[in-house]
C-alpha cells in the first residue's frame, strides 16, 4: 500500500507541475541540476614570455611618435617666428610708406609755397609794368600839352 500511495503522490506531483508549466505560459523544466565536474588539467596563467623584437618595435614606435611631437612643436615655433618676422617687415614697410607720404606732402607744400611766391612776384611785375605804362602815358600826355 505504501507503494501505491507513493506512486500516486509522484503522479500527482507530475500532474501539478505540468499544469503549472502550461498555466504560466513558460516552458519550465524541473530537473535536478547535473553536477558538472571542473576540468582537470594544468592551471592557466596570464604570463607571457617577453618577445624582445616586439619590445624593440614598440620602443621604436614610441620614439617615432615622440620625434613626431618634437618636430611638430619645432614647426609651430618656426611658424610663429616666421609670422613675427613677416609682421615686423610689414610694419617696417608701412612706416616707410607713411614716411614717403609725409615727404611727398612736405614737397607738395613747398612747391605750393614756391608757386605762390612766384605768382605774387609775377603780380608785382605786372603791377610795376602797368604803373610804368601809366607813367609813360602820363608823360606822353604831358608832352602833348
């Protein structure tokens, strides 16, 4: 009788589990976990043998990039120096042009003054000539009388 009872308990348990599995909408499997055995063999390590060629190549790469950075810094410094020189030359040329303009203006003013002086002198000569002509006319008129 115990056997029958046991079988019926197990059967009921299976029936209940099937109903629960269907009712929840998920496909549950109730099995006992299988015990997996850990792999037997050598224990691994992260150690890698040093490869001298790779180390040298890495050093060369580092040297290359360090050299490239130094070259770039030198190029930037040279660019700044060239730009500074260009600005200085430009400023010098600008000052020279301004000085040339001042000199031209001064010469023009001198020429203007000279022309003014010449114009006045010419006016004075004309005035003197006119006066002389008037005097000559007056003398001629006086002689006629």
